[in-house]
């Protein structure tokens, strides 16, 4: 009996299947330091215990995208080890903040299956949940991935495509427990612009660019215990379509979030991700830039110290964003675009 | 008087010499995070406090090979700064687990000396001991290294070659204090295979490969405060036989251990290393693969919840291991082999 | 209204201007581990809680240069985002030690301004202060930087050049609170040489060299939340004079400090930096070496267990320092020199 886990193929998934993922992870101040070293994140609420406490939190919570990467990483060995592509995200809700010392574990349910017409691959829809050591949900999200069939002759399952919300409803956004922005210090935060200062339709060039080294994305992806082989194994990748190691999509989200600080410095929390696409692959040596657009604004019921902004952040490679590289009239993204992310942030008024 | 430490040469060692190594090191959650980022280790017992506590431990201990690297690193300035090669290990016993907050320090005794017939180098046999802040032994091992003579005319010492065990006896394996596998959760651990499922002679291809970047092995080797110059100094190495920086052997052991998770996911603890050879040097850009063979199985007296497996793990560079690259009939390893390690692991039944 | 911070240009600074810098930072054991991984620092007082406690401290403090990098990093977005060059440091006083768990924040005052004759740039003199969460000063220093004008037509300010001390007076050196070297263990520290063993004029070749990878200096510079674009953005830098990413000067200071251990192993604390110049830029792939000269010795009033050494450390690139590469008769540094740093250390007698 082989002892090696080969990952699931499309035919191995069944509708309603429940998966308990392995490798619970105690997250620590070591992970927080590594995250800052990898991305240079400057959101004060994640950077300083004093700042977090002045805003009602017990100490500095993890950056929400770091939490996302941890929860996501645990799903890879079961869900996407044989994936061709990570196609999309929906209904990504950050339900509780994670603090150093918490232990994260993940479970998933298969909520949709659709074999592709080529008969060689299929799309798997997965709802994954991350919980802390007390069983409190910290993250709940759907993603769908294209997965290879292991046995081409395996019969196609009944097609079930789940209905997914275009965006998370404002009423479903979770305000971090204890959070109170009434003493929020914009000087220490590094941005004078609050929720009231942003207009729907406004575009922001985040200016800064960060070049990615191979060592960096591999360190990051291993930190999240994400095991997808395409990120680590140059011998394997030399024979792939790209000939190179591919960078984990969450690494680009983290970079885009960090780069977005310059223009969205008070976007303290990512409350939800409405949708997102990794438009093009990225590789070592690429330089990531980003720009954002304010899609919507909403008040947060019961919290008149804050508001929600619906943001679309577009990241590019090797292309500064002063001209906001975007989709053309044909609906196709500019060739420089690598990420198109739609999400809600919480910001002091 | 020169203030710079040049390291010991072969003639500087005397039989029975006791060395107290410098640089005690408090190991922290920061080191644990760095280790995961460097190797992607997924052994649940090292990853989650909750998992470790469910198995009777106070919190997640350090990966045993991380402990090895810390204890080893301290010996380098005194033992192997002028080493030509690290020839072998024997009788490597992990005596107590190390937890974040512990402080490790190392001492050594010279237990053997043998000048080589060329008169330019000699072999030094060293028993090194790592202790924690309470003086509890955490690691006790022998290694032998070939060291340059500083003065070719220095007389050869009497040849003393210590008798070393081919393998650590099962009776000498130390079970971590408090460890109780009766509630061990194989789902969370990521492998369904327990001690009873492995057969002597069984071979496992660990499948995964990890490409090493220069930045990674240097970060790792500095983390261990290992000062051997060949790892860091490209100007020095440009004039060497290889023309390149050499990767520290412990980095390869750590990678092999991490890669072995896929097939040995419940090998929670390395109880002992019986022997090991760095068969060939490795360099930045190499991709490491590994396969393992079950050499032996043993019950652990007084612990019917666990068993010991004697494993041989062979790591290769740039060569997947589906065909188990090994020694040929002439006893020489395949050209792809870089590490050949023989060790005992503890695994739930 | 643009939301993106473009940084201050020369004409944006006014004499006496007070700046509260953003992004307070809780420093942790994660940062300490990252620092050791980046530089391989071996000063025992920073490495082991047990060693620090034996010398009267509550636990291992941060390496002083790590503190410097954190305090410095916060000033960059306001002071040097549009800097052409970091020209010098003076009167750098380490006033209190920083321990894991402390939160650092920074403020600055503009103490001098001088437009250059080309009318395109000017020199800004800044006194910056880093404090911990209790408001205790941990660092107080002056630096001056050449900053671009944003508007060439902006009028030149009145020239004010502050008088700065050539060196920090011995009476102004701060001994870490609680420090008592009477139980200092030179064996564990890794150097037998105390203050009494050093002679004024003595030169030390620190022997070791460390090659810098792009990933390493970017990880470091982001760890300090230093946002200067020249370090991260290859697309931007491709059009620069050098065509390459520039390495942050503090990275070189940290490397030089770490390399200086071999010869100055008991230089436990950097009490002050008298002055320093980044003589030439450094780039990924450079190998850093260093040598030091004892400029002066002083007793520390009230502390007969220690003394102060005034050290000059010169770092080179791609040039071993056995011949002490230095300034020529024309006062110009050897082409290999990248750093020339004059500082006071505290050392046990």
C-alpha cells in the first residue's frame, strides 16, 4: 500500500463531501514578523499592540490576508494538489480576528462539481472554514478550482454549480470584537483619509512596486504550509508550460494589500472578499504594482465610528499603475494585470 | 595579540579535550516560524500547541532536526571552522525535547584523532552535548570531521579511533516526557499510516521536490549561528574547488525530513540518528528529492501506544526518486545522491 | 484629492518642524529570530536570556543596530522618500535597551536646511527620537540627507547648518539599566578579550565575508518597515543611474556589526554612533568584509566592571580586509570601501 499522498483528482470528489484538513497551526509573533519581512505591511492595527489596544482590541491581530493564507494552505493537500488553476473566490467572510497564540485548523465541504467538456478536467466548488482553538470561525469562504481527472474514464458527476453572491452583504460583515475607532490616531496610522473622504468611483494609484525573488515567495508559501508543487520544484516546472516555478496567488494578494497601504492606509480590516481572479501567473523577478477603485460605500449598522468601503484592487506586473491598467472594451484585462480583487474593508469614519 | 579567532587546526586538538562552546541561544517562536518558512515542515506535533497538548506535551516542541542544527551550530567555531569535510555522525541521541523559551548551549569532548597519511589533514572525532537552561541534556552525538593542519610540521598525535555503535539501541531511545499517543488524531496529522502499517524493506518515494535558493540556505545557516565560511562568502568560494558557496549539510537533512512527511507523516519524533553521510555537496539552484526505506521496526518498552521505525532516507539533487536512486554493486551511491541518513523515529502504533 | 503619499520634497521642510512618524511597531521574538537569520549575529547578550540575566538584564535585549533600524525605518516615509542620498549620522545615542514586547515609535525635528547650489536638491538635517510604549527614549540621533526639490522654483530657505559633535562624549553614554558585568562569562561570549586588552590604534581584520542576496536585503528592509523605493522596485531602478536595486545602508551596518564579532566579541552594546558614511552603494551579489580600528578608550564613570571603546569599522565589498583598505593620502576611501562607521561600544573590563 503506498504511503504517499497523491492528492485528490476530480473523480475523487463527491457533492456534500466533508473534509477535515490536516496540520493545525499555532500562529505566533514569529509568523507576524515573517509576514512583515515578506511584504512590509504597515497597517498600524497589525503592527503595534499599543495601537490595537487603543482601538479596543486585546493586542495586534494578524493581518487578515495572513489568516486567509493560513486557512487556505491547509486545504491544498486535499483540494488543489492536482489543480490546474485556482479559478475564483466568493463569499469570503472574515468572522473573527486571529491573535498570536491562536491555533488555526480548516475544514471543507464540496458544494459543486462540473466536469469540463474536454473530459480531462473538472471544476470543484469548495466551501472552507477556518476555526481557532476554541472552535470559533475565523474565516468562511468559497473557492473553485479546475482539477485534473486521474482516470479519464471515470464517469462525470451530475453537474451542480452553487449559487454564489456577487458580493457579501454589508449586513454580513463582521466587526472585530471590541473594536472601537473613537480613539483612532490617523497620524500614527500614517493616513489622514477616513471613510468619509473616499468617493465611489475614485481611483488610486498605489505608486509603489515590489520585485519578487524566488526565495521570497517560497518562504511565504512554506510559512503557510501550502504544499502545491508548482511553487517549489524547478525540475518539475522546467517541463511545464511556463518552464518556471509559479508564484502562489495568495502571495500576490498579500503584496497587493501591502502596496495598497499607500492610499488606503486606514483600511484596517478586510471584512470580506467578494470575488477575485488571478488573471495571469507571476514568476520570480516580476515587479508587482497595484491600483484601486472605490466600488461602493456603506455604513456599518450599529457602528457610527466606522464605515465599509468596497474596493477593487488591480495588481499588475512590471507595469506602474498611473494609467490604471484595466479591462478593455472586449472585457479582457490588460496584459499587465495579474490580480483583480473585489473586497470590503472597514475604515474609521 | 590578534583578536580574531581563526578556528582550531588538527594539531590544536588533544584527546580528551573538553570544549565549552560559545553563544548560548534562547530559541523562540520566531525560530519555529523561520524553520517552517525555510522547510515547510508539516508534522502536526511541531505545528500546533493544541495537537501537542492532546498528546501529553506542554506545547509544540521544536522539530528535532531544528534542535540538532542549533546544537551543531555552536560547535562549528571550535571544531570545524577549518574542516575540509564533515565525514559522519554516530550515536545521535535526542534526549529531551526543546520548547520555545528554552536556552540551548553546547559542549564537546575530543574522543578520537587520526592524522591522514598525506600529513596535511586529520580526522577529529567529537562527542557533543546540547543542554537546556536547566542543564538537561537535549542532544548527545558523535561526529567526525576532516580538519586541515595549520602547521604541516606539527607531529601526528597517537591514533585513537573510538568504537561507535552502528545503530543506537532501541533501549537507548528516549520517549519525550509526557508523550502519550492514545489520543493521536491521524486525520489532523495528515497520514493514516501508523507504525503497524510499515514493513521492513518497504520503500517510499516522497515525491515532492524543493529547489534551494542561495538566500534560503544562508538564512537557515545563520539562524543556527553556524559560522562555517564556505556557506556565506562567494569571494572566498570563487577560488575553491567548486567555485560556489556550499550548502550546510544540516539544511539538506532538514529539507529531507520535511519532504519525508509525504509518506512518513506520523514519524513525530526523530529519536536517534544512527549514522549519516553527506554523499555529495549541494549548491544554490539544486532541487532536493528524497526516498526512504524501512530498515527495522521495534517495540518501545513500556509504551504500547507507539513503536520505533528505523528509517534510511536518501536525498538526491535534481533527480526524482520514483526509481529509488541508490548504491550500485560497487557500493558507490548514484551520482544524484547527496544525503544518506539512518535514523530511528517514534510513531503511534 | 490624491490619497497617495508622495513623501516630502526639500521645499516641504521648515526649520523647527516637528514630525510624528507613523506605524508604531511592537518588536517581538519573531524580529529577533529574523535578525539572526539575516545577519548571523552572535553577541551572547542578544542571543540568550540566560546570559543577559546573568549580567543583570531582564532578558536578552535587541541588538542595538536592530533598534536603530526600526527607529530609522519609521522616519523614511516623511524624511527620505525622495532622498538622493543619506549623507551622514551624528550624535546617535542609544538611551535605553529595547526588549521583545516593547513598542517603538519615532518622532523627528528638522534642525537644519541648506539648499544646494544646483537649485535642484537640498540637505535636510533631522534629529529623530525613538521611544518605547512608556515614552522612554531608546534612541536619539541626527542624520542629514540630500532631498530632491519637487518644485525647482520654490525659494531656498535660509541656510541653517546645526553644530554637531564630532563624537558623543563619554559622559553622555548610557549604560543599560541593571547591567553588571561582574559575572560576565567570556567563554560563553566567545571571546577572551576584554576592554583592557585593546590598545588605541590597534587594527583588527574581521576575516569573515558575507555575500548579500536580493531577497535578504529586501526581507530586512521590509522588516524595518522602511519604505524607500530604491530598495524594492527593479522596474523603477532599471532607469536609475545604477540600473539596480540599492541596498539599505542599515543593512550594511548590521552586517558589519555581525562580522565584527570575530575580533570584538565582547562589544556587547553599541552605546553611541559618533558618525558614519555610506561611502559607496551596495547591490545584490556583493560580498561584505570589515575591519576595525580602536580610536579611543575610556573608563565609564561609576562602572568599574566595564569600559568604552571608540571603534571605527570600515566595511568593504568584494575585498578581504587583511590589508585594511582605507583612505588614501588624498583623503578618499579605497574603491572597495562601502561603510565608514565611528562608534562607542561598551565592553567588560
